[in-house]
C-alpha cells in the first residue's frame, strides 16, 4: 500500500538497513554472490537505480524472500513518483459515462 503523506521506502534502503548491514555484508560480497556488478548494487542502495525483475529474482533467492517483496517495494516507489509528477493531469481525466442504451 502506498503511503499518502510520504514517499515509500525505496527497496535500496530496505536492502541496506534490513539485509546488508545486519548480516555484515559488503556490497561487493553481495554483488559477487548475486552475480552482478558492485556498481549495480551501489546504485540500488543509493536510490539511483530501481530493482529490476532480474535483480528481484537474485535478491529473493539469496535472502530467502519472494520476488513479489522486492517488486512490490519498487512498484510502490514508482507509483508514488508517477502520481507526484502527473497527479494533476490524472485529476482532469473524467471517467466514461454509460448511456441507458448500452
């Protein structure tokens, strides 16, 4: 669920505070274990890159979570950012009305 009063916590922040730090992992160790670049992990942790489906599969396998967990975190951030950018445009869209003949 998307919070109304603040941007959702990005998946990179969750990755850092709930997984990397408590387990005493370095970003390089995680990248090596996942078979991806350290740059990719750094960009995710710093919020400069989102979690792709590929990364979600790798993280879920390594940490024993679900793909939906990672993709859900990313989707919440993406939807918040989109709504923040285009919300006024969406408000101007009027729902289609159906006539009695239909």
